[in-house]
């Protein structure tokens, strides 16, 4: 009798995080193909079955065991009060590599200056439970109603305030809203069902996947640098390099020269390369990274 191969059921977020997640999986070594009309993407690993779900409901399906694991925001885990294993924080978002914020916002001309001013007021948000807990913590009684979308618009047509997610604040400014307070911050989380986490095969599969994903995320804002350096200039060049660890130094056929290889933050490249050149480095090569595994 043919043995049935085990499968790991993985939930990927449909919607705003979808493209960023597919791109990150590709850097991690997994090619995911999504058909416009299907909720079952293909993946080049026959031990994984991928299903698309909204991030808002992902943690409930993982908790219930419909999925073995999935990716969702910490905000929705809190909103659903889901009892799941938080395997790995994956700091990436739709536009940036930093946490998103859920902010309390009001129209620019509103008299509301702080959360205390919301007593007896009406607030619209998708993040109802978290908002209620935030108000209770601040000892404020206000009406919180669920928003089905276009939340920014509602502050202009009768709702006193909104709680909405933002990365850059540009959408709030475009809708003539100002921030009053941050309700919570959120990052993407790789979560697992508790029973699945106890399964040795599934746990190993999940741990391998999250290690590669974490490596891909760490590589997002870093680049590699290679250069040839005369040994007489080596100390000067090394002082300029903010290496993650220590640079790799290799001998060349010409014993007066060596090869230096290191990893640096991409944002520093434009400043550091001219300094390296003036310090004596030659043949400087900058190259992208797919993964950085510690």
C-alpha cells in the first residue's frame, strides 16, 4: 500500500500583505504562484499546501487546526484573542520593513486632543476588541463600531474618531486627519497550531521555513561588498567597515594585496564607497543578498 506523504497546511495572507509575502518567500527559496481566481496557490515544495486567507481571520483558522501554520499580523492575533504558537516575528509590511501602527485619528479641525477627550464619543475601526481594551486601559467610555472599510472617510461624515492602520501616515494626511495616539504596533507573525507544533515532522518543517524567511528579511536592507586592498592600506580600510561580524580577508596571488569581503547596511553604501576608494580600496564590487542566516 502506497504511503501518503505528509503535508503542511500553510496559510498565506490575501490582500495588502500578499505581494510582499510572495516576494519574501521567493527570496527564501520558495516559488509561489497565485492564480487570480484560486485560493490555492502553487508552491515548488510538494510537502506544503498553501491556502489564501484574509489576515484578519488567519489566527482563528490556525487555532482551530484548519491550518497547521500561517502568517498574519500581531494585531489580528490580539483582536481574535487566538491561542496559537508565535513561531517567528517577520518584520515586513506592504511598503516598508518596519512595524505598522494602529492610530487614533480625528479630523484636523476636531477639538479632540487626547484619548481622554473621547468620552461619550463614537469611534469607527476594524480593530474593535483591541480598541475597546485600549479605551478601558485609559478609563474612557466611548462607543466603538465596526467599520467595513473606507474608515478614513467616516471621520468626515459624523464619526468622532477612527482607529486605523498606517505605515507612513500619508493616507491620513490625504484625508485631512491627524493622529491623536498610537493604539498598538504590529508586525507580521509566523504562527502555528499548538497540536501541529507538537508533531516532530511539522515542527521541523516550520522551523526550516521560518529560518529561511528570517534570513531573507535580514538580507532586505543589506548588501555585500568585495574589494582588493593593499596590505599597507588594510588597517585604514578596516576602520571604515561597519561589518556585521568581522570582514573576511583572503590572500591574493600578489602577496602585497588581499581581498576583503563584508556585509553592510545598504543605506550606508553611498557614503562608504567613496571613503573606501580614497583609503586605497580597488575593484570595489557591491552585490545583493538573498539571505543572511546567523
